[in-house]
C-alpha cells in the first residue's frame, strides 16, 4: 500500500537520466478539471512512474494509476463507486514540433523550463480513463424499471402519429 505523497512538480530529464522510479499518492480533490467533469472527489489516486531513456534517446515515462472515483449514474445521477485504472507511455518533448516526431506508441507530454507538472499529467490520464457511461444495476438504481422505456415499448404504447402533411392537405382543402 502506498503511503507517500508525490510532489506536484518534478525535473523529469534528471529523473530519466538516472532511471528513477516514483510511486505514491495524490489527493483527488486537487484535480479541478476532474471535479468539473464528474463532481467532487475524495480520497487518493495511486500513481507509479518509471522515468527512462529509450535506445533512440527519447526520454519517456511509463506510468500506471489506480483510483476509486464517485461517478454519477446516467439514469438517476446519484454517485456510485467506480474503479479506474490506466497504463500509459509518455514521451517528453519541449515543443509541438518534437511531439509530432514521437512514435504512435507515445503520448507527448510538454516539459517547460525543465519542470513537469505531475498534477496535470495525472489529472489528464484520469480524465482519459473515465468510462463513457456509468449505470447502477437496475435493482440499485433510484430510477425504476417502469420509468425506463425502450423505443419499441414507447412506439407500441402510443397512438400513431398524425402525418405532418395533414395540415397542408387541410389548408389546400383536400381532406
């Protein structure tokens, strides 16, 4: 179990030159964009980062993260616990031109002034790893089965819709 806190900023080129490994926790309530996307979060995200230089001389970060987030159910909007995990490979670059030269296996991460904001990197990966939709099981959801209708049920239970051209027929006097 991880207990140490990761720093919010690091010097990634030095870490890559020494093939450093960082692991630790970051508070979920520190991520403003994540809060904006899915609501206030509590607890921590576990993060593992390996900094290295590949045989072609690219500085890279192999990372993994894991967190339990409270995400809103798309039916009832009540929060529900959802485990989120991600593995990623980042290529460190200093410009957009260098980012374009990275192989497709690497996601570019911009390093400015020899500093990398780990909060931003981890928040980006958390947001990218969010599931598209989250639903409670029907038995646990505040929205009952009767309130959910499929297209077939809705069509079968409603009267046939009047033709939108009926109004035109009536105006032209051709009932």
